[in-house]
C-alpha cells in the first residue's frame, strides 16, 4: 500500500486527502473552524492550483510530486512558481494531517526517541529548539525535522517550501502560517507551538521515521 503523505507516491491528478478525524477532534489545541477552513479551503486550493499548473504540461503528468519539487530548475518557468508553491502546500499539509490525533502519547518512543535524545540531548531540549525555530520563522512558513545523513536536524522554511527541494523527505513538521492558529491564538504563535505537542501522534511519526530510514 502506498502512503499518500509521501511525495514519491503522488502523481497527477493530485487529490485532497481525507481527514481521518472530525474537525473538532484536536480541540482545544486546534479548534474545529480552523481545521475545517485549513483542510477544506486552504489545502483544497493548493490541490486545485497544482493540478491546473501540471495539466497544461503533459510531460509532467507521469512525474511524482517528489520529482517535481526536487527538480524545480528543470521545469518551464511558466509552471515553476505555481508547482513550487502549490506542490509544497499539498505535500506539507498531506503530511501534517496524518501526524496529529486526539490524545496522543506525550513522549516519543523507539528509534525516533533514541535519535532525538542522541542529537538534542533530551526531548525537552528538542522541543525548545523546535519551538524557537517556529517562533523565529519570519512571516509564513513551516518548521521541519529532517534526517540529514544519520543526524536529525530542525529546519525552518518560508511559505510552502519543503526540504524536498533538496531531495529530503521531512520526518514531520508544524505549520506556522497564521491560518493554522489565528482563530484561537491570534498573534500568539509561541502559545500555539507549545500547545501543538499535545496533539502530535508519535506513533505515526515513528512509523514514518522507520519507513523513511528504510527507503
């Protein structure tokens, strides 16, 4: 079975993934209205605009989203910007929805826990550095955890950019665009980042980490 959160498994025409929990499942960390607008409106728009950009270039129809985002310089200039922005928005959000749930474990376990403790000294230190990266991201963007060789690193990126531009599939990430948190937290991004850990699905992240390591 392919996993539609992985860019290597997605080709045109791209589809909005089904949200596997109710809009209010992550409340009060993320309120129902934010989830509805974020998934049904913002993410749907990325999918629609990505399909429109790729539809006009039949030579791109068989390329995976990973190939498109990892080779932007090879794309025609007319399509490059739309694919970068909307393809990034689609793959980032497809990952994001899958890695959250109501009442998730408070701490990671297994290989991902070992890697975090190895590369950041402790889970608390890791969360502090992750949150700081999210707070310091100027304007809209994302903060990601990636495996750079055998070492975990934290990377913040603007807009809908993704580590896939460098050929790296992220392990997980958090959306720090204002539309991800503004209805509940207003301009208090640090509060959102702190609360977000309460809905992180460490089991799903662990499975994704193991799959990406195997790949």
